[in-house]
C-alpha cells in the first residue's frame, strides 16, 4: 500500500493554547478514515493542517512525498491534489453553480471554458443535481449546496478528499443525500479523511476510526473494534453519549 | 346599512390606510398652497417683484474660475451655467480622487505591515473627525502661503507653484493632432476587441493572457507613435513671468486645489472605512475555500473577494459621493466660484430674488444627487447576489 499522508509528531498552538499534541497519523491510498471526538478536541484543526489552511508549528506533515513547509510551491502542489469540503459549504454566492465548479479548473488548471463546464456538468450529474447548474447558491437547499461543494472539489480531480463536518450544518432530512454521495465516492476508491459524528456512515465506510480528545489521538482502531470493544474509558464515555439518545 | 359602510371604511385594513393616506396628502398640499399664497402676498405687499425675468439681465460681476467664456456683461443665466459647471467639475474630480485614495487607504488599513497600517489609521481618524470646512480652509491657506509670483517654485521646466495657483504650459494643437486623438480612440476600441478575442481564446484553450498589459501598451504607444509620424503636431505655450504675473500657459487656481484636497481627503477617509468593512465582510470561509481549490492570492482577491466586497461597498459609497457633491457648496468659504458662490451668492445679492434663486439652486443639487443615485443604484443591482445567500 502506498502511503499518501503522513503526520509525524505534529504540534500546534493558538497563542498558549495547545491544540494539537504530538499527532501521529498515516493514511494509505484508498483508505477511509473517520475522525470523531468532542468539540474543541482538535479534529478540524488537524485536517485543516493537511492542506495548510492552518500552519503547524512542530513536527512534519508529508503529503504525496511533499513536505508542508512555508514553501508556497509545495503548498500549491499539495492543494491541487487535496480537495476539501467545509461545514458551511463556502460556495461562492456571486457565481452560478456551474461557475462555482468550473472556476478552479479554468483558473488553476488553465482549462478551456467549454471543457471545464463539461467536467462541471459531469460532476453535477454525479451528485445528482444537473438541473441546478444555472442557479445560484442562495437559491439551493443546504443539502444541494453541500453536494455542489463536493462537486466543486472533485472537479479539480484530487486524489485525497478532506471532509470537515460536512453534515453538521444540515437539516436531518438533507444529511442522507450528502452522505449517499460520500458513500458513492468511497466505493469508487477515493482516499478520504472525514470529521463527522455520523456513526452510521462511519460503520458503513470507514477502514479506520480515530477518536481525539484534548488535542491528542486517544484511540485508533477498525470500526468493528472501535464500536464493540473500545479500549480507553474516554472513548467509551463518548460513544455512550452519542449512541444512546 | 349606513353605519356598516362607515364601519367598513374605518376598520377595514385596506380602506383605512387609503383614507389616512388621502387625508395626509390633501393636508400637505393645502399646507404648501397656503405657504405659497402667503409668500406671494407678502412679496407683493412689500413691493418686491418676483419671477424669473432677472435671468436675462446682465450679471455685472466677473467669475475667475470658468469652463466657458464669461464676462460681467453676460446674463445671470449664463452665470448659473458657469457655476453649475464649476460645481460639477469639483464634484467629478473630487469623487474620482476620493475613490482612489479611499480604496488605497482601505486596503492599507488591512495590510500586515504595522507602520503602513497605523499611518492609514491615524490619517482616517484625524481627517474624518475634523470638520471638512476647517480642512478646506487649512489646505487653501497652505496654498496661499506658497511663494509669490516673483519667487515661484519651478518644479519642472514650465511648471510653477505660486500663491496664485499652479501654472503649467498649455498645449497648442497644430494641424494633424486630430489624427493622434483618432488613433487614441481607435486604440481604445481595438483594445476592447482584443479583450473580447483573448477572453474567447482563453475559454477555448485555457491559456491565460496578460490582457491588461497588452491593452495598456496598445493604448499608450499607438498615439505616441502616430504623434511622431505626424511630425509632433503639438506645441506648448509655457507661462513666462512678465511684470507682476505669468503670461501664457494655463493655471489651476488655489481655490480649486483647496476644494479638491479638502473634499477628497476628507471623503476618502470615509470611503476607506467603507472599503475596509466591505473586504472584511467577505467571510473567511470564502478565502479558505478558494485556497483549498488551489487559487493563488491575487486570483482569490480578483475573482472572489472584490466582487463580493463591492456588494457591501457600493451603497455607502453612493452616500459618500452625494456628501462630497453637496459639500462642494462650501466653496463659498474660500471663494471657489461654484453654483452657491456665484449664482446663489452674488446674483442673489444683486437681484434680491432669494426664493427663485434658492429654488433653482436646490433643484439643481437635487437633480445632480438623484442622477448620481440612479447610476449607482443601477451599478449596485449588477453586483448583488441572487437568492438568499
């Protein structure tokens, strides 16, 4: 198996608040990893470090054999191969759906407009809303917006996808349509790192579960072991709280 | 039946609001009518004549700053136009300069450079908290304390700074210069076409072209080339000191410069705050999403941040343009010959037609302001989002 992401003793501080403490993580090509944990545990910060939306201060992050440093060239290269989906969608409200998706292929990959729009349409079909192509983000439901955001990321043809609580801002009814798209993506072999509390999704998709608390990885295990036989007491407490309601 | 009808009028939501509105409009019309009638009666009783016939009388005063020829023999009506053009000139130049300074300072206020950021901060807090009238007088006084004509500071060959204004050579157009102007015009049209063609080419091939650079070069160098081909059909008449004043050349008066600096530096402080808030108002998530897609910082600014910031910037920017335009009436304080100073001041004193003149001046400002609003609103509509984002 080819290793695509490696975190080695990664540390990060916000002023004197220690957010990430000696994080070690290794992701193989095609692996799906679900990260969970209480709020403030550093899960979002960790995946945001992987495409340098946040800078770590100690340790090493290597993506595709390229180490993330202040080197802008490296950052650009890594961002081209790593897609990201946000909790708040972050679609560009002044652009139509199809322009949202074709923007990066046109300006970053310097693709002809026609070709970029064809690609955008194909991804819109994949997330099952091709009929919304000419609408603006403000005219779509939350679930549709998040699917557009996924299509926008995929249009850059990344080989790793990061999901930062992609369903947390959605109404319960819309969660499924987004998760369905993510499951389909997983089945196609995409390398995925997902921060989520959707445990049903985790059981279906994850190869590995990671539980974080207070900036540390407390437990890492297969879903089977994680849900049925968690080792640490903190994990047991967390699972009992989110599963028994 | 009767009571039912009355009841319906008073308690039905629609008919009641219609009733109230009709009453209010009626009372307001009556009020205006009474005032107009009373005023006409008072004027007649005191033997003050009214009407607009004075417009055709000779004005009897000179206007130093003018865009169209004017002598003291010309009519008050022509004086009105001289003033109007001066008001428009200061408003247009002021808005233009204020926008440039405002955008620059607004961006600098967000810069990561501590020194620049704080200089901009001090500038904004100082200028927007001191009355604009005082600032206009300050800049005017500074300009008046420049050296006298005899000791004029020569900045370049033929350019002089004096307490009577900024003297510079005036261009004399000779035969063939119109070709240079035409070539300039053609270059502009060509650049628009080139932009379209290159945009289309980008859409087809994906290749990005430095459109702005190509077109700037085209627009700048074409007229220069034609100018040399035509054997330099342009001469300059440099101002020369003769006796107590400069002869020849042209001059920008200190009154105009004082107004321009005062108004634009003052208004730019407000515009910079508007620009800053507009840029801040674009959520951090927008920038993060663009970066995650691999867009470089200048593209993030150009394609994502600025189009969204404009949406927030335009409405308050309109107010600032309106403020600047109306504040230009402060020209009366330093003798800038705008609408209020000449027509609204001297003509009024000479003819005594205060009501007519003030009405004309007010309606003129109203028209200018509404025109600015109209165009800014059209522009504003084009930058708003669709849907409820």
